[in-house]
């Protein structure tokens, strides 16, 4: 029956039309690569965040959550290496003055040529990036005659590094003001609180600290809707382990995180691992969990074995001892030991996850009805446990006591999950609207309800309907939302 089309532009328009995502400051023609989440989007985002938070801090007894500030002491970013290293190689086109991230420019070109040549080009680029060989990257761009999308010329500058951090001033008196940065990742808030949490929570290694929050990057080529934004939200967890055991935990988290993505409804075949060729300055192993977005395979989450780099750097710059005293080593017959823990990080972008769920859910369906006429709908098949609204309660008519019964059901259910009440318009129209915003269940209260206390429940994904006792509605929805 379903004739499913997955068109990215249609998804973007749909997100706007149904209150999921708006361009930031749209009234003033928008702000590039910054987005607002509407009434539906904010709830979907919260449901995703809550599921992640639960999977980390509730399911894992040895992981706790914190909420660190966005502003941090400027030395944090010196110690972490971001002031010196958090940059991407960029190139400018001299005719259009348009700036490109070198990897994006080459990747976009690779998609326009045949697959074998494209893969070879990406491979060569990754080798050059790994060696920071900027001259080599420029030659690669020139040899492939890669052109600027605007000027259509290959008149390029040299390849240079640009730092991605936003800076601002803290302090009211200009002369005394200090330059501080908007955090480009949430992880550092965890590292600088390592001792606070370990001591006050009496945490024993291995243990993790999780946090969700905004991060900011001055992305030069911000594109593909909420995939690459200048202000976005991360959900990160740093797992502190004994030195030497990091690969064991790296493999554990590689597997655990992929399973979590599957648990929220992402099909296995739409996920894959990509091992990093160029490792970040702090990592001894790193991979991406990639998702097949409507515009191709891209990073959804990063798993990084960060060694003891961050804690050692903060110890060095703060001149404080940041170590863990491992009692258990003695029990194992090894000498007592203080050491700097190693860290395995999991870092997923909440906005990218949102885009993942939306692009899987959005479907355009067409079918032929029994009478031979055509029908169609746009439906968001968001898994019930993530859907912003779980249940729509719809009295068939606005009279004969039906709204009163519906209101009673609403009163009971809204204490347990998010419900929507609607009495306007024909029932078919109301169903279509619920399909479009992704509400998994609709119940209709009609005249039969007055006689036998049953209602019609309609299932979004199959559009099938059945009659059930009104007293069972709440349990049915709750069960489906548990997944
Ligand atoms: P990319 O290579 O796509 O720029 P990254 O490797 O710089 O990403 P990380 O620093 O590993 O990303 O950040 C962890 C996660 O944060 C990413 O997997 C992604 O989901 C998310 N993320 C990073 N940058 C952005 C951004 N500009 N907009 C939205 N999400 C982002």
C-alpha cells in the first residue's frame, strides 16, 4: 500500500508546518545554521534526551549525571588543547570569497564522480588530513579541478586552519574583562568536576559521568538543516577506567551505544561504524557511529578513547593533583596505587539524533481505496515511546454528551502521558492531522460509548481501528510507550 518517498526538503517543510523546527529569528529573515524547536519538536527532543539520560544514569549503576555551566575558566580551553588545536583546515575561493572546510569541499566533489574514484579520493584526503599536509590538500583540490559552487572557478587560496570557538567578554568593565569561550563540547565540564564527583559520590573506578547541554561551534559551512549547527546540544558521557583497560571499555561502549540507537527504533542496517584514520590530539582510538541520512552516511555519535590526556592536562594547568587512589589494586595483590584514570567517551548530538528519528519517521503514503479512488497521507511514524503526543482524544460530535465523556478520559490519561483533545472538524481530517504530527493512537468517543463504555481506537501506522473498553485505553497506550 505504501508508496514511501523520503525527500529531505519535504521533511524540512513538514518540520516547520507542524511545529517541530523553525529557523531561528525567522521574523528577521533567520540566522544561518541556528534553529528553534517548536511545540512538537521540543517535546520530541526532551523524550530523546530523557531516554538517553535514563540509559546512562539509571540503567548503569556506576554512571551519574551532572549539569555544568556553559561558561568556564578560559584556561580550561588552553589545557584541553582547544585554543591551539580546535580548528579545521579551510580554503577560500578568491573570486566568490566563499570559505569552505577542505574535507567538506572534497567530500561534496567525491559524491559527484563515480564511486570507485570517489572512494579513492576520500581515502587520499584522509591520509593528507592525518599528516596535516595542507599543501598536499591544495594540490589534491587543484588536480581534481574542484570548483567553487558560486563562482564556478578553481581560483583557491592556500589551505589554512581556523579556530571554531566563539569568544566573548566576561566582566562589566571593558578594560578588566576577560576573554572567555562558549564551550565547543560539554566534556570539559565533566573533566574539571572529576574529583568533585568522585569524592562526593564515593565513586569507584570504573565509573562514568554523563551530561547533556548546549555546545557552540563557529562552523564555516553550516548546512543540511539541523545536521550541522552553530548552537547545538550534545549528550556526552566520560567513562573513567584503569590505565590499560581502555580498549576493553572502548569495545563495550562501541557495542552498547549502537544497541541503544537500535532500541529507539533505528534499524541496524541504517547504522555502521567508521574508524578514524586521523586521531584527535587526545585519542588512542576513535570511531563514529554513522547513520544513513537522506543525504548519505554521516556521523551521528563519536566513541573516543581519550587516554589520560584531559585529566593530566587539567592537573598540569591547575597545578592540582587529579588522581584516583585504587584500593582494589591491593586486594588483587598489586601494590597500592594512585593513577590518572583513562577515559572512554561517548558523544552524541541530540539534534542529529532528532534528525535521524524524523527522517526515518517521515513517510508519504498513497493507496487505492476499495471504491477505486486514490487516497494519500503524510505520516510521521515516530516510535510510540518517543512521540511528542501519545494519544488524541476525539469526541465524534460536539454534542449529545460526547465531549463530556471525552473530557473525563482526558482528565484520567493526561496525568500519565501527553494527550491532545480535539473536537473540531470531521473525524477523517482530525486523524490526518494526528498522522502528520506523529500521534500513535487516536480514540473516538461516539454514541455507542454512552451505551457500552467502549471507544474506537485507531492505530497510526496501520490505520486499523478496533473497539475496546474505554477503561483499557490508558494501559494500552502506556504499554506501547514502554516499547
Ligand atoms: P563533524 O565531523 O560532523 O564535524 P565532530 O567529529 O566534530 O563532527 P564531535 O566533536 O565528535 O563531532 O562531537 C560529537 C557529536 O556532536 C557529533 O557526533 C555530532 O552528533 C554532534 N555535533 C558536532 N558538531 C555538531 C554541529 N555543528 N551541529 C550539530 N551536531 C554536532
